[in-house]
């Protein structure tokens, strides 16, 4: 297998933790809420999924536990940030730290243990195409994440639910004035984002690299948050960005396989270097950010009598 075939075959799987977490954060931010605790939510979901699968609960139950754990932690964020109108940045960071601390606590006795992965599903004709055939041999979670991408795109493009979420994010006072329950919408989206972050952590821990190690999320949550900005709050661009970061994360292994003599630390830092460069380029285009940005992002909402 050539380096290009290796990267293409593994790109979607490597992108899935980024994609799931970024899709959840997209829905949250579209409702006008900024939750910076994604890294901790992923870590907490990862350890819950690993514990469940390790003790024989199965991958489905592991993902359910991870999603529930992420949703519960995110609801604590919602209770503080939305209920008491606390600063969303500080609250999100605190929840992120809490999630990472809980993951280290619960996972201490599981360090370096492994679980069985799940089989891959190939699309018969497409998987035999030279060079790009590996793209069509993926596990069920990858296929479901692609379906989730399409579903979230369709929700924002064609459904009343998507319209309500966007209205709450753009002008919560106007949305409240015409009868929409702004706080309820925001709490629901925050819970959804937490569940998606939990699923992302579960995939990293019990499918992509089915073992537990403290700190194994390794910044994926922060990249997921950056992906939302990278994609300028558009689902399709977020998907392409996740694929880019998935491919970049594999380039280090591909480079080593073909004999490129670069320090492993430099190769492993490639996704973060790309994040910095891309965000710098995107931030320079004020027009694009203003066109697709969320007007009330991070701003508290207070009901008027």
C-alpha cells in the first residue's frame, strides 16, 4: 500500500472523532451558545465507553453510556451558563477540566488495557477501485457519522427545527417575542452537543484505538471547536475540514513508513500546526466570518417580562 492509499484508507476513520464533536458544537453554536468544554466531554465519554465495553457491555451500550455522560456534563454547563447567565467561556473551560479530571480518575485502573474493535463494512464494487478503494471500507460508526452530517445539513437547510435554532442564535430576543422558548432550545442543543462529544470520545477509545490511556483525546476536542470556525458554521465545510485534519494526522505515520527522517514530535504536531495556520487564514477574511457567523454567540439571554 502506497502512502497515498494509506492516508485515503484511514482518513475517514481518523476524521470521525473530529467530525462528531464538531457537528455537535456546530448545533450548539448555531443556537448562540459557546461551549469550550468539548475536550473534557470527549475524555469523559471515552472512559465511560471503555469501561462498559471492557466489562462486556458491548459497543452499542458503550456509546450510549458515553453519549449520556457527555450530555449530563453539558447540562451542568447549561445550568450554570444559561440558568445563572455565567460567563460561557469560563464555564465551558471549567466543565472541560472537570471532564478530563473525571476521565483520569475513572480510567486510572484501566491504563494500557485494550478491548476488541469492530469490523469494517465494505461497499463491494467501490472498495475494489484502485487507490481510492480504501475510502469505501469503513466501520459502521464512520458510515453513521456521514449520515449524521447529511442529517444536520438537511435540518438547517430545510426544516423548521433548524430555522428555530438559527433564529435563537441570531436574535434570541426576537425569537422569544414571537413565542419560541429560547432557553429550552439552547439547553436542548447543549445536551445534543454533549452527547455528540461523548460519541466522539467513545469512537476514539473503543473503535479507532481500542485501548485506554490518560490523555488519549490529545487535543481533538480543541480541534473540533476550531473546525466549526474553520468551516464558518457550515456543515459541508466542517466535514471537509475534518477530512483534512484526519488526513494530516496520518501523514506522520505515512512519512515514517516511506523513510522521511523527521522527529516524531514534529510529525505528531502537524494537526495543531495546520489548525493554527488555517484559523489565521480564516480569521483574516472578516467578510466570510461576518456572513456566516452567529450574531449572539456567547451572549447571555435574559427573559423580559
